[in-house]
C-alpha cells in the first residue's frame, strides 16, 4: 500500500478522536485528557489547545506530498493547562508512518530516480498529552488510519519538558574539564607574570627552552599556557624538508570534507523541497561534494607518505636503529587525548544541551552508541568491532589510520633492511590491495562507492554500504600504501640527487590532471536519473578511481617537495594555511558535534536554495574550526608538549628542534 493510495473516510485526525477510540485506550489519564481536549476543541472554550487542533487536523490525504510534517514543536512542549483536577502538559511525538518496504541498498537494483524518492515513510509530528504513552498514541493513529500504514513510535520519538538527571559520569567528565581549564588558566597567568618580570615579550617556544636550559617543571608549566600554545599554533617558520605544501593540501581537503558532511546531514534531515537534491545531484560541478569519500583518501595518502618519508630519514640518521614500540606509543599519545575529550562529551553532556523534533533520535542515539562502544574507539578497532553501535560516525578514519600505522613501520623496515625481498613483499601487498575493492564489489553486488541518496543516509552510521564496506581498513588501505610508495620514491630522488626533466614534468601534469579530473567528476554518472546499476562497471570504478586520484595528489606532492613547481608550491605553502592546517585533526573530531547538533535542533522543514546551502556550509565551517581551536589549545597541544618532553628525557629525541622526526607524524 503506497501513500498515494491512502483511502479513508475521515478528513482529519481531530474529527475522529471520538468515544469509540477513547475506549480503546487503557491508560485512564490519557483517555481523560484526550476527552477534555476533544470537548474543548468542540466548544472552543480553551484556546491553549490550538496546537492540538493544528497537529491533529492535518489532512491525511496530503501526507503523501511530504516526507516530514514536523508541526509546532515549541508550542506543543510548552503547553500547560491547569484544570480543576490537575494539569495537562504537552508531549511532542514524531510518528513514522510506513507504507512500503524499504529499499535494499546493499543490492542496488533501483535507478537514482527511484533511490532519491522518499516514498516509504512519513515523519509526522503530533501533539498529545504527556499522560499518553507511546502505545496509547500508536493505538489512536492505527485506528484512525484503519491499519493502512504501520505506525512506529519508538522510545526516542516523544519529547516533553522534564529535568535532565546529572549522572556520575557527567560529574566526572565535568570535573576533568574544569580541572584542565583551571590548570590552563593558572599556567597562563604564571607564564604572563614571568614574561612581565623579564620586561620584554619573550615567547618561550621550543628554541628558547633549549637555548636557556630551563627546568623540566617550567617546560611543563608553559606547555599548558595559552600564550605558548597559541604562539606555537601560529608559528610559520618553514622546515628544512620543504613539506609546507602538505599544509595547503590538508586544509583545502578538510574544508571540502566538512562541506560534504554538512550536505549529508542537511539533505538527510527535514527538507520540504525534497526534489532539490535530485535536480542538483547529476550536475557535473557538484561532483566534488558527492565524491567526498575520495577526498578522505587524500589524508590516507598523506599519512602514508609522511610515515615512510620521515621514517626513512630517521633510519638513515640512526643507522637503521629505531624503537618501533615507542613510535606506536607516541602515535597513541598524539591521537588519543583530544579524541577521548570528544568521546566523553558525546557520552555525558551532549544530549543535555538542546532539543527539537529530531533531537532524541539524533543526539541521544549517538550517546547510547558511545556508551556501548567507547572502548572500541580507544583501541582503534571501531571499524570492525561493534559496528552496529558506531560512536562518532567519522571516527572510522582514525581506526583505519592507526591500524595501517601499525603495519607501515614493519613494511618500511623490511624495504630498508632487505631491499629485494622487502620491495617484492611490498609490491605483492599493494597489488592485492588494488584488487580487493573490486573483488568485494562484484562478490556482494555493491555500489561503486558511498552514494549519498537522502533516503539512504538518514542515519549514516546505519547505512549498509557505509557500515559493512566503506569503513573497512582492507578497502581503504590502498591509498595509504600509495603514500608509502610516494615517500620511498621522493626519498630516493633526494638521496640520489635526481632531477625531474622539463618533458617529464609536462607529461606528468597532463597525465595526472586527466586522471584526477576523471576520478573526481566521473561519479556523476552514477547519479544520472535513469542510470542502471552494472556490477562490472561498478567494480572497475571501485578499483580504479582511488588509484587515479592518488596518482594526481602524489604528483602534486612530488613536484612541490622536489621544488619542480614553484607556483603551486608557493600557493599550497601559503603561511595562512599553516596554522589552520594544524587544526584539521581537531576539526575532524568536532565537526560531527556541529552537524548532529544542527540536525537535532531543526524545528521546521527547510526549503533549500543554493545560496542557503552556501550560508550553512560557511557557518558550519566557521563553527567547526572555532571549536577545533578550543580543543587544540586546551587538550591536544599541551599533551603534545608533554609527549615531547617525555621522549626527550628517554633519549628518543636529542633535539626538540629536529624537523624530520618520526614522532611528529600527523594524522588528519
């Protein structure tokens, strides 16, 4: 039964809440309050009940025109009516009316035109007395609809004003945050006092500390000083390795990734002009937003490149002696504090800072997932373990990156020590990883990549392709290993003093530009209205588009690092990019908070335009980097300073000024 075929003798819900229906409600309080409302609506004696009338007199025949009917959330939950024997409080419920089976996105047999249609479900915002249970409301709606649609009102569907309980976890997390804020404030004050006593503005950066042989205690104190951390963040002195181009690539890529996340959450939320996405999804210029997954591969490539390149330099400096265990530990210390701060926020205070029709279904669900799976995130196995409860939807990348980082030193050491056999092993590994995505695409009849049709990404963490394929390390590993290969090639070029000839540069730009453009914009084929799925075509795209994109990014990095493209290198190394690029990791962590909060607090259907989307994207971008700055200054940067002090004390870093240092390898 489809929505368009809905047939009922009733024009509205309000007209049919009669005595026959009220007798089916076991809950006496609910029956009494509904009876009072019905009587008040008929006699027009109680004006406060206009909100009930507005939501309960919706024409059922018009429901098929919309996917969301949010109603009046604030008016409903704010409603209070005192009568002789008590008080009626408003309760807002977002009921799901299911008219048809859902599309099986694991086996895509529908055209994009069909997959874009919200034809299976209506989200209907209704106002009932708080005395009514979900089952009571379900009984009323099912009776009114004559069982022509399945009514689903889950435990997260209803909302009314009530006091939030502060748990022990909330107190512990709040106390830890308060401790850090107090510590940072105190250390900043002490640092400023010391600077004033010296009667000159000396910022104690890494060079100053080493030069003046200050005590370890003082180093620790200024590690938490806002003055020190901000100046360190703003530091733009170029390194000897000419790697500043990475800063530009990281920042520009992160901006586009955040834009992609914003679009996913906007389009999967309450939009009144639901045809807007389909009208724009097959336009070529929008490919860069639709192919967001490819942009993430740029970070895997960069991470693999820096791991290999810096590790080879360290191996050369240390004559092949490197403590791998401390490399793993340093990496864990670098990633985890800021990550743990965000996880803790999801688990404690996040669900208490807002409200809206979708709040409980969006934010509280994220909290419950984190409560069940936080430990998988901290072990960086969340892309394989407990994937039904993904905590922080974008955190899969950190698991992939860390798992590959564990493997990378072993591969790099084998290439360093056993040149022939190491290279042979690496060649076999990279060829295998090239074929794996295509194999699984054919075997499981999968989409060519993550296709973001709005009906299929209402909750991205439960999307079948995302959950079962997209987040897996063995599917994403090829980009990382391409980065390792790039690091080895550039290191050999510099060691041997080889130059890239003019003809090679011209040919390289032509080939890689064609490959990069084709890989990025070819995705538009799969969004054409009448495109018919072909698993062979899908598998070819899956196996080739990442390789082509990696070749393009690899070429850009090569010509910049080897100083064969001054103009491109100068642009990507622009000093304004450097500080912002240091925030990309924290921006990646905090962006989910911005997107989830925005979706959870939407109270009216959005009418999208291109200008409106640009404004939203810019707003989300600014908020994300603003929150990232706070996270970086308070948690990431101080811990990094302590890490360096520890590693130096252990003799693992002889010189804090050393740029080619394996312990400084960044992630996102």
